[in-house]
C-alpha cells in the first residue's frame, strides 16, 4: 500500500465519511443569515468548532474538508483547527480551488480555477496539517450541455490539480459534479455523468495519477430538480452503481458521494441503498455539507451557547450517514 492509499483508506473505511465544512465565507454567510445569525469569523469558527469537537468525530467522520479561513484559525482552547480534527482521529483536508468561473467560448458553463500558485499553496497547507484536498468541477445539463469543451476542460484541470496534490504527499478528492438543476431525466443524468467521469479518468491516467491514492466525489444519478419524472431510491441506487461500474477504474479505493441539494433524509436513504446493493470493490460513503450540518445549524441558531444540543443533533445525523455507508440504515432509526 502506498502512503496515499493509506490516507485515503483512513478517511473512508469502516463506515466513516467526510464532513464538507469548506463553505466559502460568502456561502457560509448565506447559511448563517438564513437562520438569523450574524456571519463573522468568530461565529463561523464557533459553529464549526462545536462540530469538530463532537463525539461522532471519532466514530463517524474520517476527514474534514476545511476552507482557507478555517484552517488558519485556532480553537477557543488555543490549539489549531487541524490539531483539533486530528486529535479525534480524523484527517484534516482543504479546499484548494478558487471557484467556478464562466468558461470562455461557452459562457453558460463553468471552468474551475485555482491552478496558478497551487504548488506553493499546497506546501503551506501541508505544513498546517492538511493531508487531503478538494477540487470541484461543475457541469450544467441541458440538450446542449455539458459540452465537449466543458467536459474536457474541467477534466484536464482536475488532473493537473491531482498531480500537484500527490506530488506533495496529499490525497486529492476528485469532484466532478453534474448539477441536478434542470428538468432532465435520470437517464440523461446517467449518460452525462458517465461521460464526465470517464473523461476525468482519461485525464488522470494521462497525468500519471496514482489512482489508489485518490477519492472520487461524484453526484448520485438523479432526475433534475424540475423534472416531472422522479425515480425511486432503489432506482437511484441501481443507476448510480451502473454509472460507477462502467466509468471508474478498479484501482480507486472509494467513492464519497456529494449530497447535491438532496435533503438530509434523501441523501441518507439513497446512500444506504447504494451501499446495500454495492457489488463492486469500491468503498461507498459520504462527503456531505448541508446534509450533515443543516439540522445542527438550526438548533445552534436558537441558542448559540447550547453546545450540547447542537452536538447531539450533529452526532445523530453523522451516525445515520455512517449507518447508510454500511447499508444498515433504517428510517426507524431517525426517531430514536
């Protein structure tokens, strides 16, 4: 086993998943203001520190993706945020892209930027304690999109990013997200997601990436949020597994799904059936942001001093997700 493979397996093995706490300051401001909390560096840190010191960090969370602001902050006890995460046995990670911008010559699509100066930034993050990273490519779906240009450009960027990350000894999360915005069917989502993932691996292989030392973070196969034809969780499971079996090389150790706008329960139920029906060698788990944090954020917003209630809510959600990652979740557990 390579060191990269060991890190990847530590993050996603034994039902553990990834807490995506890498919201930009703008996104986090929107979420805090939606629950009537003023967004300041202190409040953003306070909420995240409560999650990072929760009991479920030891049993359910294998890795935490941080934002640049957070990885440079210290806790109320004086230690660094990466040290707090590591002390619970989880691996600190960091989002390193600088966001999706309009793609030249296809302005309705996006290309993710952040390669300039990335090698130097990675060295800094490694010294701060990060051992894995995240880069997100986004793809819109319509009759025309995603275009060949967008599929190729984002795959190329994900591969260049991955090469730089592995060069310094960190595990890259490769996140090609086919957005659920639109009226497209699940069949269209399956076709487009398969094209996107296959192209990503073509580029990763071309750039000599150690595939045993990455984690893939894809969307599940879902109908668009405006589609009149929704599919069941069982169909989501079958189509998602069909996509992955046909697109992902066997060397990849695991797949950590994004929630992609699903509710907490939807994201949990769909992951549970994917895991239960999984006949591949891939570990299936989660890399959720809102689907792990939203209930805890609502509880915290009612009384920002009530650490216990916030942690209890987060612990429950993390436990449900980890049960789902092993195919052992039931809706009956939600009310216990």
